[in-house]
């Protein structure tokens, strides 16, 4: 396992607990010195778990978080199996560069979302971290309470939180906002999530005239321009009433849908907060600046975080490492549906 070199990347692909499990299964584990420090794991802990410190690129399987940089590609050997988030839909050139080394690569984003592969589902494990963290960010940026307070100095109403997109991150955001005592409304274009939203104690926002937009694999399809307009119109009143909006809406392989137009931000009260988890894919809010937090002229704070899981590097790495462990335990049988699904480069050829 190499030390991650990408900007803002503090996670690692293996944690000491997972090294111990790999050793128990008689795998050798080589860790680059200092690799886990940013995620709270010291070299001593890795060595105590049975790893040796050395050149991680000499291993048969190289486990990473971020896609390899140019400097890392030089170290990637022909015949090696590389595992990590490789952004196969967003960066075809990156895949071609991996292929040119003669290596084989498995993209964690491509693990099929079937029951048998749940323990390897790194998109879900990291989305859980993002959804949780997004609400904590909102709660500190908001200069209002989340819960209702009845005190001798008066009564404070609870914050109104709107969560747009109720996949893995959105549901976690709803649950976290509820735990903090906010009144939460959730919305998604897949009607299957209505019950999930309600079971967390939130209200499901119904948009009249908008049918179910579930597509293959449980993901959403892109809405038509007419449907997008119906959605924006219906939601704008609710947006205006919200103290906090957390957006998580994504459509695989497409830019993030623009759910919050500038006109809706203008309707929000000064001091309200938008945390846009889709910032990396361009943002769900028209005014999001990816990687920045700023306040609009109307006093609304917009946060466009990049790589949120990295801000909770210790637990994000612990979950990710368990995903990697499950994949390694499966063995690299390229006829297996899961391995086949994740394989994006096979022996030097883009699949
Ligand atoms: P995602 O990150 O691709 O998208 C986040 C959410 O945004 C989704 O719920 C999507 O419906 C929603 N969305 C897209 N466009 C929208 C719009 N215009 N307005 C409002 N919401 C919009 O999705 P995800 O969280 O990775 O997962 C989505 C679904 O995949 C899950 O809810 C589940 O059905 C399925 N899944 C299955 C497994 C499994 O079986 N192992 C694991 C994880 C997820």
C-alpha cells in the first residue's frame, strides 16, 4: 500500500486492523513508510499488525484510494493488479495511461451494487461519511440552533433542513440532521426512497407531475428539461423556508443536476446555509463554487466541499479498507461477476 500523493487526500487504502486480517489469511503486506499518518495510523501500528515497510509497488496487488499520478504510473509494473477509485467514467485518459503500463486495474466505483458485493461497496461507505460530515459542516456554519430550545430566555424553533437526493449520502444526512434535532424534509426523484426518508423521521416532499425516475441499477436517470423545471418550481417555496439545504443529487456519468437556481437562493433568509455535496460533479446549486465556502450578496452561505471523506480520514479509511479486504478475499477470479464488473483494465487493455 503506497502513501497517497493526491492533493487533499488523507485517506489510505489499508488500516492496521485490515493488515492483521490479511496476514491471518497468509498474505504478505508491504506498506510505504508514513503512508497512514494522515489517517491516524503509524508505521509502528502497521508493523505490529504484521506488515513490512518497503516499496509497495513491488507487490502483486497495489491498493490505493486516489487514481495514480504520473509519478506513480512510472512505478506501476506490468502484471500488477491496481485497486482504487479510478474515475473510469470521468477520466478515460487515466485508464489508457494505466493500460499502457501493462497492469490490470479494478475501479472501486464499478463494483456492482448487488447484495453479494455490499461489503465491497466503497461508494456507499464513503458516501456515508460525506452525508454525515455535510450536516456537521452545516451545523457549524449556521448561526442558529438545530434543535428546538425552550429556555427561560425564550423559545428557539428548530432548524428546517432540506435534503435533496436521498441515496446513501442523503439518507445519512437526513439521519444526522434528525439526531441533531432539526425538522427535516427529504426529496428524491426515485419514489422508492419515500419510505426510507419517512422511516428516518423526515417528511418526503412530493412533487406533483413528476413520475418515478429510477433507472438501471437503482440509480436515477437524468430528468428532461421540462421535468427539471417542474421540480425547481415545486421546490423553490420549500427552499425559501429552509435554514439549511444539503444537496447530494448525482446521475452516473452526467454533470450534477442543477436543482437550486440562483433565484431560489435569493428566496432564502440571510444566514441560511447550503452544503453542496455534488460540488465535485459541478454542483447541484447554480451558485456553488467547488472547493470554496462563500457568502452571497443576499447573505446565504454556500459550501462546495471537495473530497469530504478525506476530512474524516481515520474512519473513512477504516471503512474503505474493509471494502478492499472483502474484494481481496473474493480472489481475483475475472469470471466472477463482481471482479468482472470492477475490472476496467485487463493486462494492459482498457475493458
Ligand atoms: P448517487 O450518488 O448516484 O445519487 C444520489 C441520489 O441523487 C440518488 O438517490 C438519486 O436518485 C438522486 N438524484 C438524482 N437526480 C436527482 C434530481 N434531479 N433530484 C433529486 N434527486 C436526484 O446514488 P447512490 O447514493 O450512490 O445510490 C443510489 C441507489 O443505488 C441507492 O439508493 C440504492 O437503490 C442503490 N444502491 C444499491 C446498493 C446495493 O444493493 N448494494 C448499494 C448502494 C446503493
